């Protein structure tokens, strides 16, 4: 069962939609309150006040002052569009005129729209014999009933109220529910972008109570989404839970999975650790670079770190693996300026680390290099584009072995695409790393 908070949120959405619908219809003079509101008020009152025998008294001609009644509780209820002072006084007068105080010792009002803030009219009868009436206590609007249910913190009652309002709202009222399905729309957009099949999506979310019917409808999916489910989906696709909920528009804001340090570009040990962790998690690493000059040409310009600068270029290191939805998900491990030399140099440490990892573990290891449109990288950086769309729109052009590779000898080899200025730095990192590891690893990296 959903948590109290989830149920309260769901009920609040339904009540807001219902009140909005009431407002529109009543202003247009199209609402028959007696016919429209009594059945709902009866069922909600039973839930809130635990009445067991609440009946519709309009079916009997001698109950002209009230709509609902419970003999067991000795309470009558008047359902009204707006519980104005005039309406309260008129109802009380008719109540006594018909001698209903002999049957009911209490009278409650349920207003479908907001009630007045105060009731101070002296004409309001507050007591007569055993009858007792307090307008501050006995006049309720939908907000009051909601507060009572939340305060009771009874999940069964909240669930029952949600289902009753859901049945009342139906498809007629849902268009008025502004942005209520945003969460569901974002989930469905996420699943669609990753080509999640309905069967696989329902299977992954079944523990959260999601059925095929719920999965296929944005509003139903939004209503079924608990905090636990949102966090689960965010972790499965490495995206921001705040984005799913609609509280933030950046897809990857504070998303899980980003490298927390810059060790990967400071030492071969740091780069190797990243490669090792990714492999242990079953991830395939991909570098996304813009369609632009090669690394040697980048070396010919000064560092550019201003995102808005004309010569600024960005890159991603993306970790790819299959998730519980039976599709590939993409973790944005690194997002840094390619036009900044220290970050760019770190890529070659990663390439060197990948080759060493393959030699040491005897596991085929590749870091694939994709060329993608610069505007796609930019859109993803701004949180407007899914990583999967960036990857799918890109072109696989190389892998790390096109930069650093082993030919089976005691030496690693760098290709002409690796700037020669890195020769000493890479060799120093390799020497330090090997000294702490296996003596079977190559100890030298050569440049053409």
C-alpha cells in the first residue's frame, strides 16, 4: 500500500480538480448541486466520520431541510454549494419547522466550494433542547475534510477517499487537472527515449503496484508514483529524481553516477580505479566528443573554459549498461571541457588505464569514442536532452586502442594521435603504477 504522504498527495490532486470543476460549472449555471454532490458527500462523510447508516433523505418528501442522515449517530447533513450565512439560517429554520430536531441532535453542512471564514450572525440557532450546533465545528468544506483525513493518518481511509474521488472525477474532469500528469509524462518520455517495452516496464515496476493499465496512462502513472518508485527509476536510468517529479527542469541535476573526484585525470592509479569500477559493474565506457578538430589541433589553441566562448568544446565519459527495464542506461560519469588541456590529457590516462586493465585481467576492454554534434552535447549539459539521444545521434569513430595499444611485447605504444608532449608525463605515471602492481605489466610506453 502507498505511504500516508503519497496517498495524501494523491487525494489533494483529486480534491483540487473536483473543486475546480465545481467552480467552472456553477459559474456557468450548469451545476445541479443536489444531484451532483450528494452521492459524493455521502460517501466521503461515511469515510471521514465513520458513519455506517448514512442515507439520502431526498428520496423522502418530508426531509426538505436536509440531504443526508444517520439515525445511529443522530446526525443530519446538508450538502450545499456554498455554506453562506443565509443558507445556514434558512436550513436551520426549516430543520426546526419540520421537527427534525426530534430525530437528529446534530446538523452538519458540507460545502462543495470554500466556506466563509466566520459565522457570527445572531440568527443562527446554536442550541435547542438536545440539539447542539456550532458553525465553527459543524460546517465543513472539502479542505476541512481533507485536513481531518490527513490528521487521522489512516491509510485505508485515504485510499478509500482517493478511489471514491477517482470514480467521481472520471475522464470528464481530468482535463482540468493542470500539470497533474507531468510526472507521468516525464516517466513515459524517459521510457520512450530508451525504447522500453511495455511488458518490461510493467515487470520492473510491478513491485510498486504498477499494472499495464497504469503504465499506459500518464495521469495514472503519476498517481501511482511513490517517492520510492521515483528514486528507483532515477537510479535505474541515472537521472535526476527532481526532474522526474517536475520540481526541476534539468534532467541530470544532482543525478547519481557522476565521478566525485578528479583523480581520473591526475594519476594513472585514479584512472585505473575508474576503469576497474566500471568493469566490475558491467559497464561499457564511451567517450563523446564534438565533431571538430583532432587532439593535436586542440593543442594548438589556448585553454577555453567559458561555456559561452566560441572556441569552447565539451566532452562526456558515459558508462553504459543494461538495467532492470531490459534496456541500456547511460551514466554521465564525467562532463568536462575538452578545450581545457588538463581534462583532455586525462582522457589519455583513461586510454592507458584501459589497456593496462585488459593486460592485467585478460578481459577484452574498449573505450569507444563517438563523435556527436556539439549542440547535442550542449543540450544535454543544459539538461534538455537525454544521453541516450546524444549517443544514438552520434557516430562511433574509434576506440582507445587507436590511441594507446599493446602489441603483445613488453612495451605499450602510442599512436600519432597522442600529442608527443604527453610522452614524459604518461611514462612517469606508468612507471609509478607498475612499481605498485604486477611485474608482468609493460613498463614502457613508446611514441612514434
